[in-house]
């Protein structure tokens, strides 16, 4: 079975869309991009902190009792860690969790 790119598969349907449907699709796509980027940012930050602490994933797993596979998923932006898991990971890394302002959603009122 040959695979085809998503854009190629959806092009015929998109060709029949009117301006309003295109605008909605573009807005929703931008919003989805923002939401998907959050776990990826968390993963990159966690990986950077782990490397700065000169720890491997298995070493961090042993110290924190968080499975190495879960650490890997989080670092790749695929995990959905609980608050407790994140707190257990941050202590040996010498970092803390912080709330920072998120990008404003595309259609949020000012």
C-alpha cells in the first residue's frame, strides 16, 4: 500500500471550500499548532535541564522512580505527566515548575 501525504489527500475536498471554510480551517490549524507545541516545549526544557545536570534518562529514572520510558515520552512531547511526576523530575535537576503566560489563543478577546 502506497502512502500519500495528507495535503494530497485533502486537496480535492479543500478545492470546493468557500472563503469562510478556508478561514475557519486556517484559524483552527493555528490554534492546534499552539496546543501541540506546549508538550514539545515542556519536553525540550526537561531534556535541557537533565543534560545540564549531567544525567542520563536511566539515571534520572533511578533517582526519581519515574520509568525511563515515561521520561523519554515526556522529553519527546508525547507524554502527559501528572503534577507529581513533574515535581519528582524537577527536584534532582535543580529546577522548579513555573507558570508563564501562554500565547493568546487566535480568537480570544483582548
